[in-house]
C-alpha cells in the first residue's frame, strides 16, 4: 500500500529533497503509510526516514531532521489521501434518503469514515470500520471518536440500520473504552423503536462506560419525501416529554457518578415537549453543539452578555432577521433585548416555514433560499436582512437548494448578511458593528 505525493510545500523540511510529483510514499520510520492518519501520526518525530518509490520504480530513502511536531511538507491529491469511505447502512431514519431529487450531488453522499470522526468530529456508525482501523485507533490512541449508536440492543440496531454488522457496536465500543479512548455518542430516537424501554437500556449500557464522555439524544427528522420508506411516527408533546424524562434521569445519575451530566437531550426535545429550556450552566463544556444540544442556551447567554457590554448605539437602524420556526422565540427575545436598550433600532423577525422539506422540519439549518424568497418577497425588510450561517454550506455562499447569498439578495432587493452561530456576532450584526458580510 502507498500514497501518491502531489508535491512538496515550499519552505518545509522536505523542500530540498528530490521527491517529485507522482512519487509514492511507502513508509515513515518503517511504518506503512496508507492514509492521512498514518502520515500525521508517524511524521511526529525529530528524525524521520521516508521510503519513497519514484515513477521508475526505484526505492529511495530520505532522512529529515526537524522539530517533533513540525510538518514534513508532503502534499497529496486529497486530504485523506484516498477516497472518503461511504456509509453501507440503510437506516430507517436516514435524512439523505429523504432528500428530494435535483439537489447538488455532494448532498447525497453518505459519510461513514472513521478518520473524519477524529479529524473533523463526524459521527460514524462503526459498521464500516475494519479490524485494522480499530487496532490503529487503539495503537495511536486516536481520541475522541464520535459514534452514532442509536441503540445498544443488537437485534434492534440491525433492524434500524439494515446492516447485519450493526449489532457488533457494543463490542467495539467496549474495546475503545478499555483502551481509554474518549468517545461521544449520538442517539437518533425514533418513536416506537428506540425510545421508552429501549432508550433506558441504551443509556444504562453507555453510562457504565467511563470513557463515554457525552451522549446526545435527538429526535428523528422527517421530511415530506418519505414515499416508499419505513413508516415512523413523529414525536409529539407527550412522547417527547417521556423521552426527556428518561434522558434527564440518566443525566442526573451521571452527575452522581462522574460529577458531570454526560447525557443530554437536543434543544428540539424541549421545544416539542413544551418544557423550559435549561440555561447555559446546565451544559458543561457544550460538547454536543453539532447535535443541537445547548445551542439555544449558549446563543441566549452570549447575546445577553453582548447586549450588556455595549453602551451606545449611534444611529437609527431598521433590519430583518430570518430563522427557522423552532428558533423564532429565541431570536425575537434577543431582538427585544436590543430594541429595549438601543433607541432607534427596529428588528423584524420572520420564522420561515419549511415548505421545501415539509413543515415538520423546523430547524434554521434546513431553511432554503427558495422558501425565504417566497415568504418574504413582499415583506418590509428594512435596510438589511440577516440570516444564520447554519443555512449555508461551509463556504458560506450557498443554501441547500443551491441558491447563492447574492441571488437571494437580488431576489429580495436588499443586502444580505450571514451571522455566525455566536451571540456576540449576532449582536454585532444587528447593531451593524461587524464587517462580516455574506
């Protein structure tokens, strides 16, 4: 096994070598290099011997002397050095299977790559992992690993994920735990499947593991594009409340055992059940923000602090903000704080109904420009429209329906600015104190 070198970075320790584009990196200090994790781990030495095969098949050894954690400087065709590993599951709740046709191709790729769990925090199911990868994670002590568990009942996990290997997850998780590999887990709850007694079992199993640092439970997201898919009943006020009771029960147990909560429900469970959202102190280090756990509390706390810290607002300003239905009350509350303190400020807040995916989808991150345009084209938007960055892809330029920020601005005839998921940035944008322009 080898990886192809694309080039060498200028100014790096390998810059003066005779390594050429197209040469193959075989090993570092005798360790085979198969991908980015091998490369990043084995280059972390002061003396590194690289075995390289040139395009003529000749083997060459290069010795590099550097600071321990300095980069060698090799460049590769892709970050992972090979193809991203796709998911082999057919989960009954998979959101990608519920997408309409015609979206950009990248949205239909199902990722289940253990390397991306460590590098970027992606969640993996462990059904796609090889014994070599398991042993490598333990040997390199790669940590934390983020795991989509869903249930620890082997038969139920096979049924929900439609993968015969899905029931082996606990065995692998136990091996990681015994090797002191820190883990975070995600449970996508489907009413009638893995809630109730099954949720009790799953949380009982996971909270016994010392190195399972955080467990997030989120309700299944159901779009209107489920024709031919398994029937799943959406959570209602009662079933969401029941799930929340179980989650809080095990969170309380973890506080007693570990001195920290560890088990959390996503914000959506509080909204569905009609219960009061916890404050920021409830969430510790906010380890599961990517799963919507504590986003509400953190944004509220940051925005309150930001408003308190700002003394003056120098001019008249009328703007509009858009959000998903779920976050409307929070954004309206933050704007009310601003209007109360800063005379001359007027904020319109619009909750955009998700016609694109269906009204059961209420989070801001799945709002499309198409729905914004349809619902706000005749609205009084003032001098600027603020949108949350979660509506955009990571380049901050395009919505899920492939409409760009510029196209949205042209359609509505108003400047559009995105705000990061940060209370301080939100307040700065509301008051026009930020240079962050979409």
